[in-house]
C-alpha cells in the first residue's frame, strides 16, 4: 500500500489519482441514478397494474374513502385519466374523494373539478348541478361561474348566463362584451318576439357594436328579410364581408350599393357590377382587375383568426374554440382558384 502513501510527492501521480477518484464517484453516481429511476418506474408500474385490476374501481374507491390514499394523490390520478379522455374513471375518483373529504374548501375544489369533467364529457345538465353545488359552498368561485356561463350558452339559457355575468361583474371582472353577446342571443332566440321587434331591439343595443352588427346581418340574411338602406347605411361591411360574398347584389337596394364603397367593390369583384375599377383590399382589387378582362378563374375565401390566442379557424366564431375569448374573430381574405362544378366543360 506504499503507492498510496502521502510521502509520494510526484505531481503527475496526484493528478492521476484525483482523476481516478472523480471517475469512480461519477460512475457510481450514474449507476445509482439509473437503479433508483428503474425502481421508481417499477413501483409506478406495479401501482398502475394494481389500480387497473380493480373491477369498477370499487376496491380503489374504498381505499380513498378510508383515507388510506391522500386526496392529493387521488386527484393527480384523476387528472391523468382526464387528460387521456377517460372521463368515467375520472368522475368515479372525484365522487369517491367527495365521500371522504369534509373540509368545505376542499369539497368546493373537488366539486369544481367534477363539474368541469362532466362538462368535458358532454353531460351539461349534470355539470351545471355539480357546479351550482360548488357555488353553494363558495359563491365567489370564479372558475365555477365561468364554466356555468359556457354551459348556459350551450343550453341556450342566455338570461341565466347574463345573471352569472352580473355576479362576475360584482367580483371585478370585465364582462361588457360578454353581456352584449348574450343580450343579442337572448333577443334573437326569443320565440315570443316577432321579427320586426327583434330588429328593433337589436338596433336599440347599438349598431356601432361589432357583435350587434354581425348578429343583425346574420338574422336578416337567414330569414331572407329586406336589407333596408336605413338600417345598413352606417354598417361596417368589413365585419360581414364573408356573409356579403355569398349573397347576390339584388338582395341590397341599388341606393345602398351606390352609397357604400366596399359593397360596390365586393359586387364588382364578383362580376355582378362593373362600377368599381379598384379596391384598397388586395384580393378584391385583383378580382376586379380580372373581371375587367373577362377572367373569372379566381375566387375568394376567408379564414378567421382569434386576436387573443392567434389560432386560425375555417369558420367564423363569436367565442374562440381554443381560448373561449368572445368577439375576437378577425376576418382574413384569401385569393383562390375558382372551383367549377363536376361535369363542367371548363
């Protein structure tokens, strides 16, 4: 063992010894990490196999209810199943946790999670019941209130959605655009109102509002009602350019088209009129120029981008399918090759 003696003062020998010690320690640490990771993974796999063997989760629910498994761990397991779309298992776990939890704050949180899961699974009525139960424990639960609004929208209970928005407004949330959106929906879907009354109520909400303008235009178009010059004279037709593109010019009064630059450009780009010779919108300008030389090979399509999350969609939306933001759709125009009908000689 003399070679390890501290009496040996060769510098090279010391450097070699130091490198050797570092290598041994690093190697040992590396293998220790692998072994530990392997044991952890094996432990998780064994637990998952044990979990999967329970028929209908009856035994596992008993474990949760006896509090043999911490509620936090059960929640993590439920969230894992929810992420993979296994909502039935998620619901059973949350229901089991509720039977073992007595603290009002925790019960509120579990009820909110359960309500959200029912919503994602498509059980809107059940989701509403659970979220309302959560709100009875904690009326200022903004997450539950927000989900309730979406549920009421899907159930077409717009007045109830407005009531919930009033609560959120009292809690300090900005709900002006959302309330306007549900007010327009409430008017349009009110079966006790005649068409003229609906139009009057929408106008009273304010034709300077983007949502009101588009909803009113959609209503007139869908019900084949007259596009009155008096109603539409101050419209921002950029907000409904995609709707106008699918219509013929004879749906509008000659006076309205003549007095509205964009309408004139749209119908000139469609080849129905030749009054406009140019447009500030590139796609319209290109189509106008092509029609002036009798070329109808091009067409125009639209895409809709959420100004909040920047996701794009092929259909117009009032509520973004991705981030749920209301009134954030921006209309984009796209120049395309015209699609001819099957069997056409062209």
